């Protein structure tokens, strides 16, 4: 019994002595840190997600302080905190709308499979096997590399097997964008609701054959858009978010339902009927005008 | 005279014949981790030498205390405590006086705590029944052996960047092959007998 007490006392005393020495040493060797670093750190997201490209939030704070990173380097912290950091750094608050991630694929079960992949459930691994199990070289594989990369629970695999983002939870940290081997995830303004859910740059016929929901670059949306906001670039439709007003006319003419939110068949029919009526009316007016001019002559 | 000869023998053994890394395989973690650049390797080597020397001295006293109290079985625990405190101390010291070296060593500095070469040297001191001077000399020369090994290794690795080896060996594989070859070379010292 005395042995046990001895052991406890001796180790305890040793520990206390070393602790005391270290406490004194920490006062002697105290390094004065810039207090702003702590303040900046308190305004970062604190998730250590690595989306900013620095090792953890402390690394990001040091970089912001050193001026090598912008004050809004931490996307998850949001505009408020970026403004607070800007105030600490004596800069003006950066403006800009909240951005969220968006997956440019709605294929999932609609995309045709070349073979059944039974390997590791990871997108990068899947792309290594004969360039992936999908016919489409631009399609979401649905193994959820982005889901596991997301620190905020904003990514999930949707009902049809392609990844989807919950814009309410998304902080635009960029972790999913880096994790996606097909680079399908992009930043879009959070207020915009109409997006092209396809990234297939193949020519029309090739794009048509690999997926039921692929953009074939037909250009119907381009013609339909009243705001000049959607264009086919490199074989895939791209929305100019500065111009898009969210009227959803393009979704009603897209023959492939590649623009989300896709219009239902009913809506499409209705829109077709309206357009037909309009065209008939225009044609009738034109004919009447022609007849009138003929009569005058 | 005999004392000096004895110390020289310990020195030679610690640096060459029984080099901590190449023949006892202690301290391989920082040896592989911090050997990409000669500068940081030198820093790490000096830090480890310092910790090993100091740990040998302090642990000798602690060991005496433990033996006198009949608590010899607590050696390992007490030694770990001593080493951890020493490393903490050195970390503070470096951060204040050599910030560049502090950032260069990075995570490997606190990892000296778990560097088995440090715990190894204090345990070997006890095992070999070294007296105080012998312990300190063994600690410092053991550290110098580590320094020699890591600096040689780092300079080879710096040159390896330009070497033409198969892509599959990139990074740690080629480093481990190199370390193995160096260990083979150091085996040549095992027959070393001067006195």
C-alpha cells in the first residue's frame, strides 16, 4: 500500500515540478502574437474544411493577416463574417451575392450504364475502371465522393441517383467541387432557381444516345429566351446568371428536360398550345394586312 | 585515462557502430518525415540531440530517485513525463528564439515527444548501468549519430529529386530503399574496434 502511495506522490510531485518549470518558461519565452489573428479566426467557419486551400482555419487566418488571402477567403463564413474580417483588416467589405454549389447533372438512373461497377464506392475509384461505368463521360457517378467531402451535410445522392445540393445548408466552401472527379459541381448565385443540369459537351447525337436527360445543344432554349440569358457553348447550354430572370420559358421548350426545374408534360403542352395560338394569330394578322395592301393596290 | 577511453568507445558506438537509426531502428519517424531538406534536417537533428542529452541527464537523476524509493518499475512512465516536459520546453524556446526553425520543423517538433530514440536512449542508459557522465555522453553522441544519419539522408534525398527512378517509387518507397541501403553501409562499422 505504501508503495502505491509512494508511486502516486512521486509521479505527482514530478509532474507538478515540471508543470511549474513549464509555466515559468512559458512566461519567459512568451511570443507576442498579433491579436488580430485570434479575432479573424473567431470569424472563420471553424470547420477546418480546407476549402480555402490553407491547412485549416488557423492557416487561413494567418494568410488573411499576411495579406496572401482575400478577406472573404472563407466561403462558409459568409458575407457577414467577411465584412467583419474586412473591418479587422481595415479594408472595405467585399460585396457579392451568396453563392451555392450546384451539380450539373440530372442523369442518375436516366444515364445509360456500360457495365455494373462493383468496386470501392467512391467516384474517383469508379472513374479509374475503364473510364467509369456510365456511357456519359460527363455524368454524375453517384458514389458520393462529394457527399463525404461536405462538412455541412448539404450534399446527398438524390432520388434518381445523381448528387444534389441542399442550397440552405450549402456554404459554397468548394470541398465538393474539388472532390468531384468530373468537375460537375459549380458555384451559382443562391437566388437563381433555373439551372442547366447537364455538362455533356458531346455532339447532339452522341449526347442523345448516352442519357435521357442530356443537353444535346439543340439551341431551342437559346431561341426561346427573351433575355438573351442562355446560350449553347461547346455543345452544352449555359445560363448567364446576370441576365437570367427565372421565367422558366427555356424549361418549357427543352426536349430533354435538361434544364431544371424541368417543366411537366402538361405545362409543355399548354405552352405549345399558347405558342401555336399566338403563331396563328400572327399569321392571320399578317394575311389580313397583306389582303389590305392588295386591296389598296 | 580508462574513463576517457570508455567515453570514446561509447561515442564511437553511438555515432557509428550502433547508430540509433541504422542499427537500432529507433527514431525512424522524424528520420523519414523531416529529411526532405538539409536545413530542416539539421534543425531536427540538433533539436533531437539537445533533447536526448538533456533527457539523459534529467532521467539519470529521476532514475536514482526512483531506485532509492524502490519504484524502479515506474521508470518508463517517469521518463515519458520528463521527455514530454523537455520537448514542451524546447518548443517554447524555439518559438521565441528561432521562429524560422520552429515553423520549418512544424508538427515534427512536438513529435519528438514520441520519438523512440529519446526514450530508447534513457532506457539504454539504465540497462547499461551508465553513470551520470556516461549517460550524458551517450545521450549527446546518440543524438549526434541521429544528426549525422538524418543529414546524410536528407542530402541524398535532395539529389534523388533529380534521379531517374521508376515513377512507382516516388516519395516514401524510394526513401525507404535509400534508408535500407544506408543501413547496409553502416553495418560496415559493426566490426569497428579501436581499443
